[in-house]
C-alpha cells in the first residue's frame, strides 16, 4: 500500500460532558450581541458546574487524518509540533498506538496545544476551547525537507505560517508527490490570489462551503461559481463538504453530488471534517474513483460522529469493506 505523510497540527484533547451545559436558541438577540450562529452554550455565571464525564484523546488535523490513513491500511507518518512536556508525550504515544510514525518537533518553551471540548445539550453539538500552544509554530529550520518522502501528502495547516506550507508544497511537488490539502479558515481568509502558488500544485483540495466561499470570494449560494473559480487554479479535484447535507466534488468535467450515511446516534461532531477529507483522499489513492472515495469519506465521517473524540470511530479497511451499511451512497453526476 502507498505511504502517506500528514502535515499539520496535533493536540491533547479533553472532552467535558455535563448536562449543566444548556443550549440557548434566540437567533435575533444572540446574533445582535456577537453570537454568529444564533445559539449559545450556557452555564450560570458564578456557579459550580458538575461534570458527568472526562475523556482524553489525541486531536489536531494531522493526527486525525493520520489515524484514518493508518486504519485504512496505508503506511503513515505525521509531521507535527508539540511541547517538550507530558501532554506532548501522550500525543506521540497515542499516534504510535495507531501505527503512525511521528515526525515530531519539540518546542522547549511553548506547551502542547490543547482542545477542551464542552459537550452538553444533546445532538452531538459542542463548544471547543482551543489553545494552540506549540501546534502552529512550525518553522522552516525545524524541518528536514530532504528527508520528507511519501507517495502522498495530506496537509491540514491550521494556522501554520504560509511560508512554511508553501515551501513544503513546492519541495514535495518537485518530487512528484501526490498532494492534497484541507485549508483551514485561517488560510481561506487569505484569499485565492494569495494561495494560488499552493493550489496550482494540488491534486485534491477539500473545504467546507463556508471556507470555499471565503477563499474564492464567490457568494455562499453560488456553488457552480465556487467550483468554476477552483477549476481555474486547482489542476486536480475540488471537494466542498456541506455537513449533514453531503458533499460536492468537481474534477473539472463533472460535478458529483453525494448524500450521507445516516448515523445510528449523533454523539460528537468533533473531527467529522478531518474524517471526511482524509477518507476521500484514501479512497482516491486506492481506486482513483470519485464515487468510491466519496463512499469511504462519508462512511468514515459518519462513524466518527458516532463516537466521542476526533478519530475514535475512524473505520478500518476491514470494517468498511465488510460493513453492509456502507455499500450504497446516493450520488448524482452532471456535466459542469
């Protein structure tokens, strides 16, 4: 099987579950006071909040994607940055248990990034308190560029500097590496002109609709306009996810519109995007078939949201291949 390298962030995550976290829905009022979704997760100010359960895990885009590739049978390594501390040790150990080879940069001053995920109110929704710590501080001088070797590379950059990611992409492209990227909101906000040098080297770009709209500057509702803009600069495949509504894929000739696999129980949405993106690339590497890739991506994302943690539910090759529930996925194909 091909070798895959993931590049990006890795964090220590703690999931805090409490029925005391109440969801408040008052769109007009909440939006007017700075809550863009019109919903809020609330506790009484000054109260002592009882916690029902604490669960610890490894998170971060590079880590989540690496677990998917490893479980699907790829020889996988991950390049990321953590602190020289206990949580960093736990991140490394957690990935090794998943048969991922860590390529670790240790920061002697900054601590490992942390995610505190507040779960309550039902429906799998959560609020994430994100401490980036060492995760986004990757520097060019910390990377042995000449030693980075893989058939395919999947980049989840978080807020790692543009200069570092650009050099990584250019170096790997010269080696003929298959390159895929899931740009963060931080990168989407840079705009398509800034990202053109990177996008032109990619075989796959994966973004959700909000990020894709921000990156291209095309209105959210103009899906064909978004893809036309992508097709101008991305030589490969552009994927736009829409959460529970499915996903859209353009290969420059056809537009693929897929549904989703229904979850048995929606437990936790954390990591769904990473599961979908890495699952799609894994499927494409295996069979070079968009429908097959979408089937693995959707199945992997659905399985992940059925568990607490950003990759606890990631599918193995065996569980995907033998699972009857993953055999059929609604798909429409139309010319662009």
